[in-house]
C-alpha cells in the first residue's frame, strides 16, 4: 500500500503563489507516475499535472507556464509550485500515484484564490 498526504493549501489573492506538497509512504517502489488533480465546487475532478519516475512532466493547458511539478526522491515528496494564481484555480487539490497495480489518492488540500 501507498499512503499520500498533501499539504500547503491556503487562502491567497489573485496573482499570488502557493506550493503544495505530497508526501508518499509505504510501498513507494510501486509508484510509476505522480499526478496532481483538482476538483472545484460543482465540477468534476480534473487532471492538473504529472511527473514520471524519469522526470518527464505534463500539464493541463490552463496551468501551463504558471504551475511547476517537481519531486524530491530523498524525501519521497512531490511538489506543485503554483504561481500567478487565478480565482478559477480555487479547488481541492489531490495527489495521485499510479502504481504497478492500481492507484492511490491523498485526502486533498484546499486552495482558495479570492480578491
């Protein structure tokens, strides 16, 4: 099993920045890809970004140039640096791990961008 714990969500004004963290524990050797998703009120959960074990990254178009995903293998942690935040980025952000067999999800962390 893999356990994921997100942190770093907060209230921030438009144009501000936040860094989310996702700490993995357990059978982390089973992890192939780490992803961030988000779910805004009344909307479906959507993919935000991913990073592979090899370091390849990808982003949804709406965050390209503003968000950066990275990982610290020594700390078993994945980060999502979010800059130039907009009100439409308001959501619960979830960490997801694609495993050899199945997936794992964190509990989510709330990001609220308000003016």
